[in-house]
């Protein structure tokens, strides 16, 4: 994980592969929306900053 986060700062385009972006505080809501079919991304970027 440390490697990934250091690489994101150097390659901002890497975030484009994710279809949904949330803060870590929104994980529960994200899983609820996924289970209810409200959102259907294949990849979710979770920011821990």
C-alpha cells in the first residue's frame, strides 16, 4: 500500500482507472450503495488522506 500511495503522487493519471472515488469515512455508505445496486463501479478508489 505504501508503494501505491507514493506512486499516485507521481502519476496522477493512475486515478483515472477507478470508476468511483470516496473518502475512507464513506466506506460503510459505499458498501450499502453497492449492495443495493445504487452504484455499480468495478473499481473504487478509497482515499485515506
